[in-house]
C-alpha cells in the first residue's frame, strides 16, 4: 500500500497503490482457470466449419478409443436444457447450425492435450445451406428494431430536418464506416464447472458474477440458490464478459455429464473470435447543415449495422448525436441486417465509440467547410441543455476540456491548411475530437457491512474487478463512508455468496456500488454508532438518486493528437496524444490514469489497426489471432499526456465521481483520423486507416 500520508476521511482522491498488486505480480491472485479443484477434466470444443445448415453425422469412434478421453458430447447425448429461449445459449439442443464456429460438441479428457487431439480426429459431415454474411447499406432487407441496446428509442426526430438541411448555408453529407472488432482481453473467456449433489459452482471469468448466476440457473432448471459463481480476479473484458456466452453453458453441460469431476474450459485465442461477442461493423451517414456563422441548424445520423439471425443485438450507435451539439433540427435512425453470423455484443463504450468516431470526423470536415478552427467550431455549437431529455446538465465542462487541451498541446501554432508541415519524409498534422459518456447507474446492488472487532470492518458486495482497480477504489470508498482508514477495511467481491452487485459495465460500477456502500455505511452507523461490537452487521440496497429526474449527467473529454504519415509508404505514427477529461472527483489518480491511457490506446488501435476480416465465402474471421489481428504494442504508443480538470458535481452520487472506464476511447479514434487528414490531405472515412488507403 502507498506510504502517502492519508488525510482522515479523505481516502477518496488518494493515489493508493493497488491493493491487489502484490498478489498480481507474485501470481497468487487466482484467475478462473487457476482455481484449485480436485481431479479436473479438460474440455476442447467442436466448432462448425460451415456457416449454415445442419449436422448430418458425427463419427467420434476414433476419439472415444483414445486413452484419457472421458466423453464426447454432442446434440445426440447432451442433457436437455430447461430454458432454450436465448438461442445463443441453447447449444447442443438440435442439429441446426446458425453460424461458422458454433459449438456442435466437445471432448472431455484427462488432459487438455488429449482433448485437443481427440477433437481433431472426430469426423463431422453437414447438410449445408446457402448463407449470407455481407453487411451493405443498400440491402433491401434492413429492418427497424423495436429498441436499441440500453432500451433507447431506435429513431428520434427533433424539428424538421429535411427543411433545415435543404436551406442550410453550409452542408456536409458523408458516410463513415467502422469494421467488426473483437474485444480480446488478455485473459480469455474461461469457465471451471463443478456439479455436486445437484448444485453448480462456476469459477468464471466474468464482469458480473450475479448476472451469470441469474442467467445460468433457469437454463439448467435450478433455483438460483443452487448456483454459485466465483470471480475475484478477472483479466480484462472490455464488455465481452458482461454476460455469459455459450462457452459457460458448454462447460456446465459437460460437467453435468461427468458429475463428480470438475471440467475446465479456457478458450484459445483463435476461439475468441467465434462465440464471445464483437463490436458490430457500422455504416454511418452523417449530414450536417450550418448557417453562415458556423452554427449547426441540422444534424442527421443514420446507422446501418448487423445482428445475428439467432439473436438480436442493436448497438445504440447514434445515441451521442442526440445530445452532443446544439441544433434546431435533428434526426437519428438505426437499421439492422440480420445475417448468418455470431451474435454481436458489448465492446468498450458500445454506441458512443463507433458513433462518436463518425460524428467527430464529420465535425472536423464541417469546420473546414465553415472556415472555422475545429476547436472553435465545437465551442460555437455548445448546447445549453440536453436535447435528448430537455434537462440541464449536472455539469458539462466540454468547453473547459477543449480549451485546456488546446493550451497544453500547443494548438495555437497549428496551420489550418493540411499537408503543409513536413519533416524529412514525414508529413505532420494535428487533430482534435470531443468525447462524452453518460453517468451510468444500474439498480439492485446491495452491500453488507460487519464489524469484525479490533476496529476492522468487512465490506461485502458481489462486484467484479476486471483489472480496473475495483479492489482498491471500493476499499477507499468504504473507508470514507465509514470514516476509518483503508487499512481496517476487509473487502470481499467477486462471489455470488455475497450480496448482489450489478455488472461491471457501462462505466456504472463505481457509481452503483459506491453509492450502495455509502448507504450501507449510513445505516450501519445509525444502528450501531461509532463504537460497534464485533458481529454487528447491516445490509442495505442502492438508494434512489432523485437528481436523475432533474439533471442530465455526463462525463466529457477532448483529445488532441499529432500524426505523422510517411509520404512514400503511408505508414502512420502517433508520437503524442493529449487527453483532458471532466469526470467529477477522481477516486484514485493512479488507477484513473491507467484507465485513460488504456482507453486512448484502444482508440489508437481502432483508428489504425483493428479489423476482423470475414471471408464471405466461408463466414469466418480469417485474421483470428494476434499475429494478424493487429493491436497497438509499446512501439506504437507515443507520449500520453493525461489530465483532468477540477469538477465538483454534487448531483451524480455521494462520491461526486463519474465513470471513467469508457470515455477514454470515445472520440480518440476520430482525433487520430482528423490528424491524419491534416498531415496528408487525404480523408479516410472507413476505419482502420491503413497505409494502402493513403498511397492509392
């Protein structure tokens, strides 16, 4: 723990070292696969190598004859599931194949190597049907979902967009595209399933242990009390572990068939590209209209994206456009293409991340058309209220972020004309973009506080630390809520044997869990005073925040980027990025800085590297490993200047904090794209910006 002096009652804001740091660096923090279970078996999946059709025949005789093979499980011998309403999770219940890579069986053996070898010699034949995996904006079968993710309306209309756009003095009408991307946390999706006397225990790599429990119990026809999920340490998720996927059900099915022995199933890196979600590709048409002074009079954001035929997922891509800038008329729409593909899912800042790329790239183009500096153009179109809700903002400091970022970055020295700054063979340019993310709250969390004697307190909540620093942040929050030192807090998280907690997602964890801790601490002191006895205990739920009816609550940020483009090869380098954020009170500056660096680095990958390439003939991602699916490495990441402005927002929660896990990626890819344009004079509107797009 940090030796920094602690001010009594002010654990929040202290740069404490990570409480779980020693366990992480010594290898004693068990991830899902590393939990000790007696005499485990190992699972290797069988995955379809067709896109659509049915399994005609499975010959597993050679595999079953191998020493060490315990079980080959397929749709022919798998236990029947009690609830098959979620078609993504209703695996091995029929011979139907809905996408390439779908689980059609598994081998369970004494070692991983035996299971893998056995899976490779099983012969599967199929009755194949024609398939469709191509997303296009001109498809005649696009449809309108009832709602988009998060429960938001699919379409919105404010004013008369058509009239306002047609009469605008300055117009922009461009289409931007983002590719399929895969989350790829360093710890792959992993399940260790154990059945004992009809009870199921899952050691799971998940962002929400209680969410897994709630989903798995009815699938297996179990009372929730008979399911336990354990996940004290998780090696990243980026949204993909926000809900259980088919791998969890497959491991539990196999373990039920061999009841009495645990079954371990960790996906390989290549298997991560099949069944655990991805960011849907998007095609986004942006239309902007402005008057002679550069004030927006019309905004339209029309989104086309894909979903799976077996289960709908509609990303809320245009959501930020509904509130980001002031205008007299606004239209947003979402349309889906249902394809023979795996189910898309959450990926860091779903909706805001791809949507703000398109909006902020368009704002850069529009600023040029209006002959305005891109920073000034954004400030000129700052709204007074949230257009989506009609409410004032609890705090909105985007302008402060833009101005502070411009000052730190040296924006005043920028030549507005692109492709004029050159150093040797490098063309040099700079770009800017804005960011926003809502202050998320998820209901239902509960906290138990217990006096353990000797001045110590146990604080228990089923939250998950996915590598973000939750162990440390919740300890700091608990200390301030109880008005004690962090050294006397014994935090327990990551287990459904402790009270319910919402999922670690939507940048809502600390807001939801921290608010609940403060409420439980208030109730504890009210009942037991400042000098409680050992065993005194209180459990409380998350309180309502009446201010959500009075204010719109968002975090904001701004990015400034320098890009260098090789004039001969099109290679792009990003030597420096500045990120300035308005996110309320910072719980822990050390972990916060890491979150912002991680988000901006992920935005760098989105802008320049990441793209899951699907072969339309065979329906699979061909670059399904780290050799070909490119993400930034140390050599790709230059100087990261991270700051946050002082922002007091008493309305958001007792800590005055806003979620920071996702805002770091929102808009960062647009800032890079805008800088690449300024350097090269070439506007690439379909990510990623690869050298071939710059040297054509």
